[in-house]
C-alpha cells in the first residue's frame, strides 16, 4: 500500500470522555492484544451507533481522491479500489478518537503481565478510506515499513471481508470479522518482539464502507 499519512498530534479533553464510552474496556483490549500476538490480528467492539454516526458525519465533510489503481513492480502488484483522504481540519473529531485509542491502549498494557509493547504508542498517522458496493477492495499487501508497533482499523459502516495471509498470492487466508463499530488490531514491526510485517487484504464489499486507519509512524 502506498505510504499516505495525515498527522495526528492534537490532544483534547473530549478524548477521555470518548474513551469512557468505548464498548470494550482495557481488559477486553488486553485479551485482543494477546490474540494479536498469537494470530497477527484480532477485533473487538469499539463504538456504538451514536458514535459511529458522529464520526461518519465528520468523514462526509472531507474531500476524497481515488486511490492509485495499481502499485508495485511486475509480480508484486497491489490493486486498490477505494477513495481516501489524509486531509483533515484541525478541529476534526477524528483526532479525538486517536487520543482516546491511545488512552485505551495505555490502560490495557498496564493490566498485562507480559505486554507486547514496551510503552505508549502514539497514533500519529490517520487515513480515511471509502469503499463502494462491488469494490475490489485492496489485494494482499504489507503496510509501509515506517509503521511500527500496532495498527488499529476502525470500521464506521458497511460490510466487507478482511483477511490476513501468508504472501501476495493470498495463500493461507485467515479472516478477521470487520463489523461496523469494531476496532481491528493488526501487529506491526515492534509488536511482541517481531519485526516482520503481515500481509493482509480487504475484499467482498457489499455495502458502502467507511473505515479509519490509525497507525504509529516512525520515519526512517
């Protein structure tokens, strides 16, 4: 996937309030982190319908562009079929969600006897992606090497299928449910002492999907 980023750096008092409304608490997140260490990824309920609608309204006000349809050299191509944006107003509530996710993760790590991460993980990179019904989605790929520790993909609406896989052919596909309102965790280099990057893909989009991608970018 092409490296694209909207920088997240603004803390607000709304983040703590939002954290308190998450559908899964720190203990449930800790279990999901343990599952991610074993299986490369896991999903947990995160947002209720009211919160999803709130963030969808914020996403509707943004300006999108079509993703580059094909990336990579012959034999290593990645095909993309969605719209995206990395441009956000300074007062976007999507930044509040980034900070709430950081609080959630910090609280979960504090409960774990053998945490997979050494300390706080700033969610300093944000992308919003929109997939229309019938979209091809995105074929097997790995995230950019500058993304570290943990990826959190928040689904606000729609239906699709998300798979972790072994290589660019999609071999050994393992599905992780990606329901509206859920947060899908995927390990990145630095998680649980590992430095490899998992292949993953999204397909079978049957309803208009809006998803948020929060990542920790560490420039090389």
